[in-house]
C-alpha cells in the first residue's frame, strides 16, 4: 500500500481505473470525448477547409513593417537584427545574416544570441523602466516615485555642479555605459569638458579591471574577433567567451581546427574551460604571480623575438639609473621635448631618439638604420642608463614557477605547461598575437 493513493486502493488498482477513464474519454459519443482530429490532405490545395480558430495563428505572423535594429544599450557586439513591427509595437526579431565574407576567414554569419532574440519581449515586460524613478525611502527599501525627465536631468545637473565646486571635477565619474555611437560620444564630450573620470565601458561591466583603464588608458588595443581564427595560441585569461561572446565564440572552435591551442586560466571551471586544450585553475587574486612565472620562463629560455621587441615595444627604451625615469630629450636640452624618448644604438654606440615617440615628428615605428640594444648599461653624456628590458629581467627573476607555486597553487605544474605552450608558439608565424 502507498499512502499517496486513496485509502484502501493499491497502486495497481489506481492505474487500472486511470486507464479505463482514458479509454472512455477517447470513445466517440462519450460525454467527455475529445474533439476528433480532422484529416487534411494537401493543405496547399483548395480542399483545405476554413477553420476560424486558425486565424489566431495567422495573425500572429503578420506585421506592418520590418526594420533593422541592434541592442547597443546592453551589448557591445552590435549584431544586426530584423525587427518586425505591428501597430507600432515590436513583435519579434530575426538575425539579418548579411555580413560580408572575408577571404580565408570563416563566415561571420549569423551574429546574435538568445539575449537578442528575446529583446522585444524583454522591453515589453511590466518591470521594464520607461521613465525616471526617484528613491523616496532608504536605500534597499525599494520605495520609488515617478518623476519627469526635466526633474531627473535637473537633479543630475545640480549634483554635478555641487561636486565640482566642493570636491573638484576629478570626483565626477561618468561611465560610458551606452554603446551607441551618438550617445557614447555625448558622454565622452561631457566628461572631457568637465574634466571628469571616464573609464572604459568594459571596466564597468566587469570585462576589464578598472585599474587597466586608469594605467593604460585605451584598454581595447586589439584586433577584431575573427582574428582568433588566425592565432596559434589563445589565452582565455579569466574570460568566458563561450557565454559572454556568443556571436564570436565560433572563431575559437574554428581556430582549434586551424591548429590553435586554447588555454583557459580562471579561478572557476566555466563553460569555456570545457573547450580548452589546457585548463589552469588559479587561486583568486593570484593572476599576477602566474603571469610573472610565465614571463620568467620566456625570458630565461630566450623564447622571444628580439626584432619584434625592439620595434614594437618600449623594452629597448633607456631608463635613468639615478631616478628610474625614462631618458628624455629635456635631459640634454633645456627646451627639449619631454615626450621624446631614447634608445641605445649599437651601431653608433650612442643614445638616439626612439622612432615613434609621442613627441617625434615622424609617426612611425620603423627603426631604419637604428639597432636598439635590449640589454646592457650605458653612459649617455654622463647619465648612467639601462634599458626597460634589463629592469624587467631584474624584477621578474624571483618569480619562478616553483617560487610562485605557494601563491597560485598551480605554477609548478599546470602553470609550467602554459609556459611551455607559450614558448612553443613563440617560434610560430604570428608572434604579435601573443
């Protein structure tokens, strides 16, 4: 006996009675009989009967106009979608799939994800904000009241003025949240005029650490995602592109068929880890030590392209040994440019301006007849100098894979494997993509 069935009824008896009831419902003429299905031949021919209830479905797939849209307020991908509008209301969306084909690169089409597919439904939800709200209770109390746009803009303007006068414009933080070109430029111009802080949008959404934007300024100095396909090694360092870059994630998989190796370095085993050739789990907050161990292995084994470092990096730039600052033109001339840096030319045996410095007249990185030294200490008109590369070697020397194991938990095993992958790819055809 089972207490979940009626009292005194066994499980077997319950199933017997249930089966008998279903047979009765299916019998023609029974009081609860289901409507018999009507056999239809070819629905495209004239004998197809008219059934009024089908109009409900026919009307669902009609629209007044079709336009092109993207979801720039919530995503940086900018995928193109056809939007179907009826009675002024967006009904549904479909991927456009009309991106041009690039020679030798897998097809870009289609671009889009499930978030974009439900965008029309999302904006029609009752909790989707269509007007400004002002908090009337304490924070977290979830009490709000509706205000006009003029009221909202006036309050924001007053806050900006008060903060600028009392604390200075550097205390105003204006994130570039909108991805749309017009609104993004408006935010940037406002921040520039005010002298406010304007971080990269990715530092706000969590794709990049805010400190990167502060130190390096532009953090997105990269090529487009289709270049993944031409890469030899792809480090997914605390990234999850299978989830966060759905329109472009296929390039990762196609790159593997093209011979690329995928390494996922993350504190969690995210969905992108499943597709990686090597998963390197690190303790939270220890990424810098793991990176230092990888660089240590690369430098110790000389697994780098010297010509590339000389032309494309600041590693050959000269640094003063007395104060640790870059050697600049103003160190030699009272009216010298503070943005003209120097390298040591091994051919002439003297310090010469580095091609492509911010203050250079010729905006090119081509070295020409100059052969910059990467290593050594020199005397530049009485000023003792060395190279950035020498300083890098000295700072990175203590961070061997064995020494950082206690911090990262992985540096001597999986971390070393990542190092070896780096070393192997350095000899490949695409050093710039490392």
